[in-house]
C-alpha cells in the first residue's frame, strides 16, 4: 500500500511503478546494536503500518539491516490505516503527526507507507535499500546534519545524556529528545491486508520524552530511568534535532544504548 495523503484526499500510487521498486545489490545496514554509538552518520525513521500490504518488505529490510552501529534506525507505526479492518497494535497518532510534519516542512505533501525519512530531511520508499543509502550520503553534504556529538548512558537508575558544543557557523539550537525503544516485537495480524501474517517490527519507538533545548553549548541532562523504561522497552535513543516537534528540521546528532534490566527484575526472572 504505497499511498499518499494529500490534504484530506487519499491518492493510491501504481504499485508496479518502477520508481518505487526495491533496488537490491547495495549492502546498507540500518540499525541499533550494542552500546552507545559514537558519531553515527544517519538517523533513519520508518513510518509503517500493520494494515499496509506493502510494509512487511520494509519492516524486513529494517530487520535485515539492523546491524550497522553507524545508523540509528527507528520504526514509527502510524494509525491512519486502522479503518481498513485491523487496528495497529503499536501505532500512535503522534507518529502520524510527525510524518505529516516532515511532509509540511519539505513542502511536498508526500505521506505514504512504507516511508523512510533520513536525517530529518529526505524521504525514500521504505523497502528501497539503495535509495536509503543514497539519501544518507546526500544528507551528509549538509554541514549541519549529524555534526554534533551526542552520548547516552544508563547509570544508577538514571539515563545520562550529553550533547557537545556546536561548530562555529553552524546551527546552534535544537531540541533534545529521548525515545524508549523495543528492539524486536513480533505481531500476528488477524485481519486486514496482512491477515494471517506474523511480522516482526524492529527498533519500535514506544514513547518520547523531551529532555531539553540545546543552545549550541555543551550540556548534560539526567532522566530517571523509570520515565523511559517500561514493559518491553530494552533500549533508548537520544537525538538532537533542529526546529521543533511541530516543525522538525535536520537531525544534528544522535546516540543509542541498550538498557540493562534493574537488579530486582533480574532477581525475579531467576525465580
């Protein structure tokens, strides 16, 4: 289901269109692994839906390519296909709003699934590996994109975030957000276009929390772990983005970390 939302009208694209065909042969890793990543080169956001017949291919790409620590990949399930017979169990209206906000900022009104947004600026078909890689390379031509070192660590029931000072002459403002992440979520879909299929969703954003505003100077924040950690959440991503939630701009920096279980949780698991 490669469909664009233009205002209130749904425009269904030709699924056989060659410009949307998946391009194979380029090995591109998109993912979150292990510990905090130093200076990743791209943030890749996949807008997907359990009710979209074209989305499992993109979800699989995200899973297959989730081994490159230089890429921070996020799955953001949208809710505007829920009327088709299956309510997405992971979807959030906030993700739908974010996708539309990106479209508004680009000025192209292109909102569809599966859609990837790379570094907050360029959109690509979610199953197009080569297109995603090309977008990552092209966005790096902007001196601001992913230019700010960011770190995130879990310690003493806190998540500690640090953002370095910006480079002179570049963007010196942005919002700092933490995403609570579920690394892998298998879902059996009972109705709709994907009826009977079991699809695994990777690096699913389960919650957002604004940490603060970055003003170009080095800054640090501490967030209680309980504000991020919940059932099924086993990782966290922090990103610094130009603009605001309503008007998102280029990604300035990001980092990822796995979340270790609390000692009490480990003790209970062993009983």
